[in-house]
C-alpha cells in the first residue's frame, strides 16, 4: 500500500510493450510497517488487510498470462507476514490475519503458477542463465559489492531501494545490479534517515540468450523523463 501509483502505472505500460518471457518479483511486495520490531503504537494498530490487498492486486495483474518463468522472491518486508503467521506468541487476531494472508498468497501463486522463494540467504535465490536473482541481505552503500563478493555470481537484487551497477575484477569478472523500487521514496518512518536520500524508482529488464549470456538494462527517471532503451536488434 506504499507503492507510487504513477511509477507503477509506467512500469505496467512498459511491461505491456516489452512482453517479458521471464518475470521476477524481487521482493518486498508489501510494507507491513506495523509488524516491524520498532513499530510505534499507531503502526501496530494498522490493519494488514489493505497492504495484503494491494500486494495481491499487483502480483495478480503482473503475473497474469503465460510466461516461461514466473518468480516471486520474498523480501524481508514480505517475510514479516510469515513470521507472524508461524509464531505462537503475540496478538492472536494479528496472527490469524497473517495466516489468512499467507493462505491467500499461497493459493494465488499456485493458481498463477508462480514459483516462490523464502527470504533466506541460502535458499532465497533464483537463477536464469548466468544471472542470479535474490532480494538482498546486506545494507548500506556497498551492499551490492558485498553481495557480489559473497555469492561470486552475476547478481540482480533489490532491497536497498537504489539504482546501482557494480563490476568486480577477476579472471571471470562479475557484475551486479540493484533494481530500484516502485514504492514511495519518503514515508513516515524513514523521514530522518539520511541513507534514504539515494533511494530511486526504477526496475531492471533485458535479454538472456540460449548460452546463458545476458544484457541487463536499468529503467530510471532522469530530468523528469523515464529513460528505457528498447528495440534490441542483432547485426
């Protein structure tokens, strides 16, 4: 329910034209701010239903139709719902709502044939060709570089709400990208966090070839205009 509606509209317009064969939702489909450990009383009192409904609406709309791969990597925000649903402690009403939300999402993913991954540094990884997709398990300015060094693969990740690209030198160089985000850049609980000043809306797209090679592009807004190179040709 924290999505930037104008950005999401542009994303769907692009997706309709690009017609991707592989769709990867990179995590944090929901905010679930009320389930944060540092949530204040007002946030804790918020209903989960609006957040769940908005996430389901987005996932249903984007994943409908046929595609070679449909993937949802749960992010740390998404995982909050599963943590509450699986807990035996805390608010019983919130736990019941969380379990209902999890059940709804599981049914939707089965219906739309979406492969899901938990938020886990070992098992929350999806591979397509020579690319490794994950939500992200590191924070800060060098999160992407740390992730490249940790996994030793070409990486596409989310998590940091930034748009970045990094290459690490080596006999076989590794490359990494952070996708940006589709949510609002400023909201109540990050208003005093300087580290959020580099947050940026955007997404990644590109090509994966039969031998696993790839081309990754980043959609971003520059001077008020969306820059999205398209029209790939072979010579």
